[in-house]
């Protein structure tokens, strides 16, 4: 029991010493009193000089004999004739022109009006739609008119072709070379009695 008590007291004293810093002052004094210095390494001694070896003088050789050599004749340079000029490239083909369809000058629906209604068709209350095809010449004028869909009334069909042949004008069609060509134009005329 006495030994245990002494160990406890010894631990308590050491703990007190650590807490109060008593041990720190001792360590601090030891660190402060420590003297340090630098140690310079000695340079290695220089290597000994190599031993001198006496060599005999080199033998003297006689100069080579002088030999006369004939100069070679200058080389003969042959100049080749220039190659013939390549033949000229063929001319580029003319650019392709897209074919152009015939187009009417003005509005086609304005060519046939209510004033053009045949009087016999008005009396008989005839109405309908006439489908037609116009053959257009290279000059843009209508050459022929064909009824492709009848209105059901011959007077209306005849009036359609007669009026369109006389009044319609076109910008002529052109082929891929740019020349004007004949063409066709298809459309329809709606005949309707005007309401008063």
C-alpha cells in the first residue's frame, strides 16, 4: 500500500511540474546553453601530375615525287532542244442555259371579262368552266387554241378560244441554247353570269 501511495504522489508531483512549467524552464535553459558551430570540410588534395614519357622524334619521310598529269579536255555539253509546246486547250463549252417556259404578258384572268359573255349564253343562263391549251409560237403570239375540257356549252367554249387567240401575248419560251422556241400554255376560263 505504501508503494502505491508513493507512486501516486510521484505522479502528482510530475503532473504539477508539467502544468506549472517548471520542466519547461529547465529545457529552455538547456536549449539556450547549447553551443553550435559549422564544420568546414577540407578540400581533397589535387591529383598527382602524370609522369613524363620521352618519345623518340617521328621519322622524316621523303617528299613524294612530282608527277606531271595531262589535263583532261573540257567536257562536251550537248544542249537538248526545248520540248514542243503543248497544244492549246480546247475552248470551254458555253455555259448551259436553263430552258425557259413561255410566260403570259399580264394577267390571263383579265383577258376574258363579264362584258365578253355571249348574249345567247346569257339568255339561256349557261355557266361553266372551259379548260384550254394555247399553242404559242416563237414570237410569243398564240397560234392555235384547243378546248381540253368543255364547259358543257359550245358557245362558251368557242368564245374562250376566240378571245384568247386574239388577246393573249406571251414572253416566248427559250431552249438551253437561248433560242426562242414554240411552246404550250394550259389554263381555264370560268364563265359565270354576273349578279346585278
